[in-house]
C-alpha cells in the first residue's frame, strides 16, 4: 500500500519546554479492514480485497489539526457489493449509443418504481427487481452519474419506506417481500453516495429520515435475516452519506440517528454491530457534537467490550470508533481511559488482524500524547514488546504506527531505557533507511526521545547509531532537523559519568567497539576533553589505526574523525586567523604593491622585477629585519635567497613562483589576502620561510576547511588527506 504522510509545519524548537510541541510525529493512518479506496480530500492508501463479493470498500478521511501534534485519524466510507451477483462489465464511462441505452434502461427501472408503490404482490416484486437492477448498475462508479441523471434518487428514496396500507387491503403475514424493497433501495442509495457530489442530492430528497427509521425496524420484537440485512444496509448508507460531509453528519444527529446506532452495537447479529460501529466512526470524525452525543448515549462500555471480541472485524470497528472519539478531545480521552479501554487496546497489539494492530498503535500514541502518567502505564501494561515486534513487520503502515506510538512513549524519561533494553533501538535505526517520509520521521522522533537518557548513549554507539544518524539520507527537512537535534542531545550527554563509562569501554572492549567509541567521541566530545580522550586514553591511536585499514569506509571514517578533531582544536575563521604582530605593523596599502614609486629594493622572481619598500618589509617579520640589518648577508636556511653584491639593489628569489611571491607581498602590504586551495600549500611554505605567522595561519585554515568539506563528499585528494591527517594530529 502506498503511504500517506503529511509534514508537520513546525520544526524542532531549540530547548523546547515540552517535546511534543517542538517535534511533531507524522502518521498516515491509512487503514482498511478489507479494502480501501482513495479519499476525496487527501491522499490515502488503497488495497484490494481477496474476497470478490462480500467485501466492504473502506476509505479514510485524513486530518491534522495545526495547533496540536495529534495523529491523523479517519472517517469511514463503504462501497457495498451484493452477494452472489456477477461483477458489472462496464469499465469506463459509457458514451454515444451505449450511454443512451443505459439511460433508457435506468429510466425504465425508475418508471417501475414510480408505478409500483403498493403492497400488491406483483408491484412489490417489480419494485424489488428494479431496486436490484439499479444497485447492480451502481456498483460501477463510472455509470453512477447516468443513474442519477435518469432520476433514480427520488424513486429510490420513496421506496425506503413501506407503501401505505389501505383499509381495504387484506394482506397475508408475512407481507409480500417485506423489508426486501427497502433493503434494495438503501443498498442502491449507499452505492450512489460513494460519489461526494451525490450525497447532498440524496439527503435533500429526504433519505435520512427514512434511513433512521429503518434502523429501528427490529423494535417491534421481530428479527429475521431480512430485517438484519435491511438495518445493515441502512447503516452503511448513512456511513457513505456522511463521509467527509460535516453538514450531513450534523443532519444525521438532528434526525435522531445516533441513539439507534449506539443501541445496535449490542445487536445479536455481528454484521449489524459492524455496520453500526462503522457509521458511528464516520459520524464521530471531526464533529464534536456527534462525539459528545455518542458518549452521552453510553456507547463506551459496549465499545470497550467489543475491543475484546474474538471477531477481528468487530474489534477493528470498535477501536476505530474510539480512536475518532478521542482525537482532539482530551475530555473524552479521559472518559475512555476511566472506562477501562487501555488494557484491551494494548491487547490488540497482538491481534491477528494487522488493521486492528495499526489502529491500536495509533490510539496508544494518542493516549500518550500529553499525559506522562499514561505513558508510564502503557509501558507497565506490556505495550513495548509488541510495538517493537511491529517495527519489524513487512507492513509499512504497521511499522509507521508502531514507530509513532513508541515515539510518544519515548518522550517520558521513565520509558526510555526500557524501550532500548527491550530491543527497540536497532529496529528504529533501521527505519531511517526507509524511503517512506512519515515512517522515517516517526523513527527519528522516537530516537530523539531515547537519546535523552544517559544510559542509552553507549547503546547508540554499540549498534552504530551515531554513524547511521550522521550518514542517513533523510527525505523531509523536519526529519533532518530532528536528527540534528538528536545528535546535539547525545553530544550534550557526553560528560561526567557518561564520558567515564565510554572511556572505560574504549579501554576494555574488543577492538572494533573501541574504535567505534573513539569515532563517536571525535565527533561529539567537547574540545576541553580532547586531550584526555585522545592522548591520555590513546583514542588518537585508535583513529590512526583506522587509516591503515584495508576497508575504504573505515579509512574514510578515521580521516573524517581526525579532521573533526582538528577543526575543533583550531576554531579559527579567516577574520581572526592572523595573530597580532610582535611589532607595530605598517601597511602601505594596495596601491604600493609592486609599485616603483619610492621603491628602495627590488626582487627578481622568475626573471621579473618586483618593486618593494624596506620600511614595509622590516615591519613585517624577523626574516626581513635580519636580511637588511645584516647587510643582505642571509643564509639559505632563512629564505633561500641568492645574495648579490652589497651595493646591488636586486635580490634574486630562485625558489618561489611569481604568483606565490606576489600574493605573499600583497599580504605584507595590506594585512589580508584571499587564498585558494590550488596555491595554499606553496604559499604556506613561502610564509614559513619568511616567518609570516599570520599568513601561515590563513593558509592552514584554508587547507583545513577545504579538506574537511571534501572528506564529507569523498572527493579529497589523497595527498591532501595525508597532509591533513598529520596536521590534525599535531593540533590536538
């Protein structure tokens, strides 16, 4: 099944006082007991039923309130199919002669309904055949518009009620086709209501009052298969009429439809129970007045008993009704919990019906939304193990809902260590590799909660969780933000007791785990702890050992870790890289670079003259002061200059390229310079020769920054990798 997901609008808030308002879990809530079809207002999942004739086609309404982080819930729409009939053969909207023939057939059936509204046995038989014929046609949604155009709705609504009984009529008992015509009409109207544009037409024709009356047909004390089937068709028709239509939901309540539906929850026929629960589920969705009336009619005790039913279809419908009742309704949620719903809902996590499992996980997530005590009670009553088992299911929606529930439970400090202890960490980390955005985000949200417990830090490292969080490819920005906050949370835990534990593990564990700890600490430890970890406890040796591995991934991990250490140690920027000069600095300015005006010394570089000024050179470094104070007598050790006669004005520079020398002089004259990677290493050597410490620092910073970025994209040149590995070690 395709998954539905919607991105929460607000990212993780920094240092949020309450987590669930800063990171919002995502859900799809695309559930179907037998099969589902696309919802009219939002993306939902679809699946096909294995049974051909007796299946119900479910479709879900999806909602997220912008002001709360409650999960999406759904309403229920049914498309009913009559037993034992062949599938309709029309697969596309009819056109031309075919459409005219179909319209003519529809009008003929409508005419029969209009002219045969009496208790006469012949009339009842004709009306029954007409309702069945229209229902057979309506099973194909492509021809529904033609049926409506042919005037079927008023005729079908008329036959939702029994014909008037004249005083002169003497009819046998049972009466001819009693309940059958009404059932056929309700069935056909339920099929026509699958299209949203026809819902209001049916209601405006007066169908609701008659459908509500049909729900009460059993109250005369008689029950039969015909009555049971009639009531079920009436409830299903109400379900489809009210689907995603708030005004019709309200009309059903005002017509008195909710009390008989609640009463039918206790009906002996399980199909009637299911149909009544399905209607209540739809009526409760996004309608607070309907929710309140359902609760006032004392539906909760019966619904909670239905949760314990061995019939999967019964407990699926019951948990769906309860889910829609508590969604965005904290007062009703309290009543549901007080009525004893928690334990049976937890029991459904082990149901053989995956749809009930998904609903139960979603409902537990809602129970755990704001009540810390409830989070603890859910865990104490045994919900964690089945939820973790659901994480490893092949059903994407089942994994998504269980991750959602665990995410909510993981926000309580009392539950975090227990979830990890029961094996929840690794399955959640694996879900980060999912291509389903909401599943990936729910897993990240749960991991964010687990990272808040100090006892879980070593477990994150042991199973490679830090690397998975760092290397993961995340689909939506909210997930990226959540992962970044998780890494930050883990980083904040690495001090004191946690750090001492990790150092102990780095000393006594097997080599592979020691290296994993060292890699993690390189990324997450504070700069103040670097010497203790990597010098005193030999963490640097473990990282250097990775560089000699035959595994390219380990080599890269080690190199990146060393770069991270060096970057922390340097904490430089181009602005502050140049240290204060030991003597007052004199900057002549850009206009005097290689300018013959007032020049009193000339350098020969690659055969070209470069004009300079002694006052500027003397102020720049000890190397130039020694050069000029010593009468030009310099050794190769300082600057590799070839000295001419003392009276000569030209000084030859044989070992520096023109562009490198010019850039060095530009720094001397201005105090700043833009350095690119292709020239940084040659310029670094020149700055070292002439003792230009500020320029050296700028060059080192450029090399460090570029090489660190390249390590992240796997494109760093090997020679530069080696240079930076050595530099990073020196910086610790």
